[in-house]
């Protein structure tokens, strides 16, 4: 219920934005909001959802107890998402991490004049 206003606002933003949108879900936890948006939003309007949380494992590290297990995103369901979902382990308290976030996810896709970006947090 608490996500209903967010979902409505994202839906309105995507509908009004002339460019394809990348959704960056800050401090996403397990990423349930992004998973729901990936299912609900038109695939031709969304480039993908980036699930940002410091608890994700790095891609080159085995999942440990201290990590959020990404199996529900990458396991047997990886190809089932209509909008690409990817995780990013970023500590938002570090300035260098914020710079990396901007360079990696907040810029236009190659061949696009500009990329629309929607930050959720």
C-alpha cells in the first residue's frame, strides 16, 4: 500500500518523458519495487532498472550471509523480466561511489541524445 503513490508517480513520469528512462532504485533492499515496475511499465519506454544497495554482493564475489541474495533476480528468472534488472553495490555515503553512480547510470545510452533517469529512494 505504501508504494502505491510511488508507482503512480513513476507511471506518470514514464508516460510524460519523451526519452527512454532508466530507473535507479536507491537503497532498494531486495528490489521488490523495481521488480513490480519492471512488470508494469511499458518495455519500450524503460531501458532498465538499476537496484542500488550496499548489501548486494559484488559480481565477482560469492554470496555471503551479510549480502542480499540476488537469486530471485538472476537465477532461473533472469530471462523472465520484461525490463532488464541489474544490481549495483554502492555505498551512497562515499563521495567516490556517488561519482561512479553518476558516470555509470546517469548518462545517456550510446546513440541517444539524452537519457531520462528517475531516482527512487
